[in-house]
């Protein structure tokens, strides 16, 4: 009996040590990647509604009436070519209007300066009223949606795409390690939340429940993040080892068709191109998203049409036509697709929730916010544990505490500030997008600095919540004061996304007020409660 008992104990020790090491790795990796992972998920949650945010930002400044007759696309394009010094050896792209974005977007590559022919020239991106054909603004002037989207996929940093890919790799490991750590209790304690236990048990249960319930979602995001952000690594490997440096063949096999033909230098009328475009826009099973012109106005001109197949899941169609003859040169559709490209399109559709309407994106948003909360809770658990260990440097605890409170809370305040700036900055302001970015960075940096200066962390957290509520409230007030009449007209015209974004901000304000009320009640019961109520004190 004693021998069996000793064997059982010895047999359990390696497994217990293995789980302990895995748990330690899980917690350290989580803490290290948590600030940037929070940024990725927070920005991703907001940009799930990228089109709605863009409509909210632009349309009150330049309302569009759907009752008016739209200007011919050929007239719009050729007017822009006459107004700008277009490089006819480059391509020209037109993004078509949609239900969220009624403007044409025209992208023109300008002639390169003398002596810089080998460099890529300046690209002008014009926001064009579909009824009048007037360029109302530069697309990049309204930068909020694009800024948050870039924050999601490359952190707006040089080389940020690879950094996000590496974070996705570590996040994937954290998810898998979390499954192994809780494998035995994964289903038994699926909904366990010990409300009658101490603070650490409550936080641990909340962290585990959110982690388990969002697991399919987080695994999909971790995997798709690896595919999108580290694609260059396996692309280089394929080019070097499989295709012997032949990148063009790789792209062809991957389903990316390129038509790089020299100009004949004989002009033609481009009307035939616009007839083809008009026919494609009339199709009921196809939504044309953008048109790319190659060798515009030359006999060698080709048009590339891209859009969504409305009859099939995650199917992006692409057609190439010779303008002079109307000949279909190449197509990618449901009957003629590339497996690699199709797989990537499916992953992209799942990643952005772009397959079942706004309700799925709302669900994605809730899950993304839950993961943000899980990240913060994980840091709080780490701080609780390390605060009790004598061998942990107080400086490391202070750094993690400051990043958790100032970084995560400051990011929310900075985002609210960016929405306010997007609304109140004049549309014609020089370097308007730069001012928005400066405001965002200033808000985030200030919040992070104050997190290390302010001693009372509970009070500072309350101030961050209050600041977010005040800024969002100011944004709604500015909306009503500056564009109240235009917003009503947009609603009546069927552009409801502007009001939808305002409703979302109102709900966030209400949620923030509820948090402030709860924190006020907690403070009244324990005025001098230690920092461990929110984040453990040093």
C-alpha cells in the first residue's frame, strides 16, 4: 500500500510540474503581449464598423441626395484626369459607391518628378460627389476609420505588420496553453463563477469563463492574424525554395492575375469600358466594388473589375476586359477560382464578420470587448500574485500596473478624443488627419504618464471612465449643434449609419455612467480601500 502510494505521488509530480511551468509561461506571455494585444482587439472591435464610422465622419459635411441623377462615371473620371497631372503609364482606380459610402473614390498616380522616375509617385485620393462630380475632399482628410484600422493590423508603426503577426503567434500559444492548463476542468467548471469567494477567485473564474466562451472566436483571430501578418515569411520561402525566385509564377499560381502590357501609344475612345462597367453594375448577383484602368486612353487599355458575388459565401469575383474589343481576358468566379485565393477570402470574411449583416458584427464587437476585459483581468491576476512574492521587483509590478491602467484605460480615452476631433475639426483644415493623430497620441501618452504619477489608482481609474464619458458626451453635443439638420436629412434619405454610430456612443455613455455609479457605491463603503480593489498596490 505504501509502495503504491509512493508510486502514485512520484507519478503525479512530473505532470504537476509540467502544468505549473505551462501556467507560468502562460501568465508571463500574457503580461508581455497584453498592452499591444489590447490595442489590436480594441481597435479591431471599433473597425468592425469601419464603413459606419466613415459615413459618420464624412456625410454630415457633404450630404448626398439619392433622389438626384448621378453624373456619368466617364465624365467624372475624365474631369479628374484633366484636373490633375496623371501619369498614364500607371493605373487608375475608382472605388464605387455603396450603401454605406455613396461617394466615388478616385485614385490617381501623378507624374513623377524628373530624376525620380524609379520611385513611386504621389497618389491623389479624391472623394467625389456622385451627383455633381465635384471633388469634395481628399479621402485621407477623414482619417479616423483608416487610422483605427491601421492601428489594428500594423499599430501604425513601421514594420508593425510583422509585430502584430508575432503577437498573434504568442497569443495562439497562450490560447493553447490555457486549454491544456484547464483541460480537466474545461467542461466541468464551464460556468463556474464563485461570487462568494475572495477577489482573486472571482477574477480567475471570470478570466476562465470568458476565455472558454470566446475560444473558437479567439482561435480564429489568432490563426487569421498569423495568415495575414506573417504571409511575407512563407511567401519568401515559397519564392526561394519552390519557385526558384520566380515571384510572378508564384502570384499566378496563387490566383493573382497581372496584366502589365506596354502602351501602343495610339489613343482610343474609352466609352466601351464604361458600357462594360454599366452592364456589370446592373447585375443582380454581383456588387461591383472597384474598377482599375490600365493604360487609360491607349489601344492597349484593359479594365479590371472587382466585386462580391452575392449568391455565394465569401466569393470575390474579378474580371479583366480588353477595352478596344470588349474581349474577356481572364476571370475569377465561383466556377473558376484558385484554392489558395479562395481560402484566404474565406479567412478574411470570417475575420471581419462580413458575411451575415450587422448583427454578426455586433456579436463580434461584444466578443472583442470581452477579450479586452480578459486581458486586463489576466494582468490583475498577475499583479495580485506577484505582489505577494518577495523575489519580484517592485519596479516590474509598477510597470505592468501603469501599462494596464494607463495603456488600456488611456487607449479608450484617446479613441473617444479621436472621435471628438473627427467631428469638430473643420473639413478644410490643412493636415486635418495629422491633427487627429496628434490628438490621439497626446491623449494616450498623457493617460499613461498620469498612471505612474497618480498614487490613488482607484480614483484615477474613475477619472479615466469619467473622461471617456465627458468626451463622448461632448461629441454627441457637437453632432447635434454642428450637423443636427444634416443628420436628420441623412436619416430620411436612408443613410442610417450616422445615427447608428451616435446610438452606439450613447450606449457607451450609459454604460460608463453605470460604472461610475458602481464605483461611487464601492468608494462610499470603503473610502480607504487598498489598490487591490482594482489593481494591486506596489
